[in-house]
């Protein structure tokens, strides 16, 4: 979620008033804002997308709740020590959280373990361990419409009788200390992005948020009148008309068996009816096609932790497979591929399959991604129910990602087209006639230069590095992952360095290359990539021959509040994943809206950005999805490129020989070995095209006016990438609700 203070002022239209009031008190609002801790309750793009969605749902007047876990420790703080990432606990609640309100009156029990008994009156889940879920509500204000929605986060509390009954009085101290076991559920966020770690505590977290949330939803459904005269609703027929549950990836997939359990075991709805209700209520968004990211839980773990849910999943799967078998008689292989249960040395539950079967809609998050979902990941399911599959291209909120973080640019735009674009970003198209407007070109360039000066001053304060504010700010910020190819960027930097050393008298376009992002603590290669970036920086930044023509900076502890500073200052946005691996990307959209040009592959939402702005207004390079597939068929051989491209060979040899790590010459052996012999993401295959594309970037940057014209075109064509558009599509195509732009009158105006 990042920080809340400035966002709340912006959405309530109070920023100027607060600024003035704080100034009267002799304080500086910006200094005050810097004191607030980021709420880092998620990993990378997935969690940030949810935050943008909450802003848009409130702004569109949808009665929507965001549910999650109130982690005591969010994504770790990253420190760089001797060039290595070191993790520090993110104790963001240390000084309290003024934005949350505890709601103990809505505390709910969540059950774990136990056993299942089949009785004449139905199935019972008995002898369970109970953990209480305490809700904390954070207000989510819409943009100037007096709508405030709720983000409800659950915190785990041990019940007062926790374990005490099992002990004699002598074990009282132990018993009280054991309460931590229950409360550990909401202690810490698992910091893996695009990687599945099958830990029991993580499964507990997933069930915890689902069980508490579904009870909350059903309580609200039962007690609201909706024109019905019963004091309490007992019939669930209308449940899907009143409730839509959007599963943000497979992490809340247990919503499907949990809703079935409540309907069948507790509310005594018959199975087929319950299944119909569940399917109509749930919808699933897929966020990744990387196989290592897909959740596949061991059956043995389920059996112990959630025995009733395992029964229900088996029953769902049996009916599903009977259906498939009837349609494709004798096709045993299809049954194996489509089963929720994967047989093997360790039987596993494929959560994505469960989501597809149990939802009425399945969507990817960019057009190219949604096609890959249909043609590979869920091909069999698409053949079975093609009408289920949709695309919903991701978006970002223009309030935080333009108005809040880049007021200078927002003002320049408002001056030309008014401020309606803030709730209808497609109106940015009105800037197209201004592409050749001398005054507007000057304004946009001036705003960028001011943002760069401000960020340069920040870097000098934080990192004690002097950077050339007229250099090109070349920015690559996102989670550190092999598929995002920070290594390709490194090879470009090393090659640039070698060219400067070779011809020191030649005129080069000065660049400040900034790379930032966190590596999952257990991801060795990602941590090596950070060390490589910092090591290259140590050599390049201290070479007097290079001077201020090239600087390499690793941005420490990349997070929302740092993104809000760096994105408005960027000239070049790096979006260089191997085609077919980045589901969408949303950083790409933030840079586009803030006047950076994109260098990128035809992957994720880059494809649609190129379509909106014209491919000639982005720097597109490299293999397409088809080329990657063809190369896989043929067999990717990295040595081919190494042997053929002298500049690539020189760069790789330098990294390998310890040129960048003189104190530990073997430091990067693992990295080079991976690149040469088992690189799934084909870094070398795109090197040549990337270098040529970067040369085109340099060439355009030499003509500031032509550069700025492209910038204006990009901004003017970024309207599609508002999360308001995304949410409007979810509302109409999946949830069956209409957004409303009606403003609720403020409380000081009497109702008629």
C-alpha cells in the first residue's frame, strides 16, 4: 500500500489546506510525510496492483472490500552491505498505525487440524484448534467523491483458553508462551515473488485469511435486508447476485472449498446447489505462467491441517473428472493433465486447476498473457469451457502515480486540458495536438529536468554520490529475478564501459544507470545479481577515464515511497523480460504516464503500450514469443552468441575473471556458468538486438526536442492503463455491477 497520508489528502482534496495549516505551525509537510513508514504488505506487482484496484473501486463508487493479512512484519527492509543484500525486519507497526481501527467486535474463530466425522445429520469437523482473527480496518477514500471503502486486514490472536485445558497448573507459563504459535500466523510476510514455497505456515496464512473473510462476507450477507423482510437471510439462492469474490492469484484459492464447506456442512445446502453458488460467486485472476510460481500443495500437509477441505477437494475433482471423461471417453492422458490432484512421489493439489474449475470467470492480466493462459497453461480447460476465459489488462491509479508523485507534470497537463483526465485517463488523448506545441514541449522538458534535479539531490544525500543531472536517467526497478533480466542490463553497462575505455576521446551520451529491487532471501542467483550490479558500480564509478559519462547506482530498499521519487525523474524505463514471462508489468505503465520512454521486449503490457502509442514511439527489441518457442525447439546454445559477438565475450570474460571482483576473482563464477549453460531466459540471445536498440536510444536522446515529442505522445496514449478502466471491465464483465460516478454529498450538507 505504501504511505497513506499524502494519498488521503489528495483524494479528499485537502492537500493545499493541510500544507498551509502545517506551514502555519512552523512545520514542513514533506518532512512530516517522510516519517510515515510504507505499508509493505505484499511482494512486487501483485500486491501493488491490489492497492491500485482499491483506489479505483472507491473512486468508481463500488461497494468493495479489500481483504488481507495484517502482517506484523511486511516485506523486509533491504540494506546493502559490502555490495550484498542484507535483510532487516520491517517493524512498520513500531510506533503504531494511525490509519487502522481495530474492530474486536467482529473477531472470528478460524479452525485448524482436527478430524472429520460423518454423522446421520451431516459431516462434522471436530477436535480442531482455534485461532481468532481480529479485524483491523483501514479507510480507502475515493477521489473527491466522498466515498470511503474498507480494507480489512486480519491479525491472529490466541483464544484465552488456548492449550490451558491440556495442562496442569505447573505448565501454566509454558501454556501462555505457547500462544505465540497461534499468533505467528500473521507475524511475517513470505517474501517470495513469482516463486512457490510449500511451507505449512504459509498454507495456514492462506486458510486464515480465507476462513475469516468468508465468515465476514456471510455475516454481512445474512444481516443486510436488501428489501427482504426476514431479520436474517437463510436462503443462499441470491448469494452470487449480492457477493462477488475475486481471487487475486491462487493464494486465496481455499475460498472455493471453504465456501462449499460452509454451504454444505453448516448451512445444509445440497451439494449441486452449493457448487452452482460457489462457481457463480468466485472468479480467478492468473498472474504468472512460470511453473515454479504455481502453487502445488502436498496432500499430506492438507490431510493434517485441513482434513475436511481435502475431502471436499477430492469430491470436486471426482465430479470434474467424471465430466471430462464423459466428453472425452478413453482419453486418460487428458484426465491426468486436468486433475486437481497430481500423482507422483508426492501427491499434490494443483491450486490453479482448483481455481479454474471453481470459478465462473478466469482472466489473465494483459492480452498476450491471457492468450498464453488459453494456449498453454490452461489449454485443456479452455477447450472445455472457452466462454470462461477473459482478459483484463492491468492498470495503475493516476491519483498516486501522477497527481501525487508528479505534481509538476499534472499541473502542466491540467493547464492544457483541465483536470477531468484524473478520473477519465483516456482524456489524455487531448494532448496529441500539442506534440509540436513549442511551449508545451518546453513545459514537459522543464518538469522532467526539475524532477531529475530533485532526485539527484536525494541520491547525493542518501548515497553520497554526485551524479550528472543532465545525463540520461536509465532506470530498471522491479523485483530481482532471472526472468526480468537485470543481467542483460548489466551486460549493456559493461559494454558501454569498455567502449568508453577504448575510445576515451569519443563523445558518449552520458548515462546514470539505476537498478533497484529486492531479492527473495533464499534466491541465490538474485542475490548474486545484486552483488554484480554493485561490483560493476564500484569499478565504473571510480574510473577517472569514465568521469560523469557513466554511473551505476543500485537503489537500496526499493519500495512504493522510493518509486514515487524515481519514476517521475526517469528518462528511460527498462522492461526487458524474456518474451512470454512477464504476465503484465505495471511499472512500465507508471513510467509511461510520467514521461519516460520504454526500452522493452514484446512482453506483457508492453505489447499494448506499443499498440496505443505506436511501436515507433517505444524502443522495442528482441525475440518475440514465437521466436522464443522456436529457439526452445531448436535448442538454445549460449556459446554460439559468446563465440560470435566479441563485445559480449569481453564483458562475460571480465565478469568471469574477477575484473569486477578483484578481491574474490571467483565471485561471479555461478552467474557466468548459469548464463553459459543453463539460462532459461536467453539473455545472450537478445544481447545484440538490445545493444543496437540502446544505440537508437542514445541517438534520440541527442535531440532533446525530438525526445520530448515522443514523451508527450507516450503520455497522451497512456490513458488505457488506468486501473479505473481495468476495474470498470471487471465490474461489467465479471462481477455484474455498474460503476457510478455519483458523488455522495458531504456530511455537512443536510440530506433532503
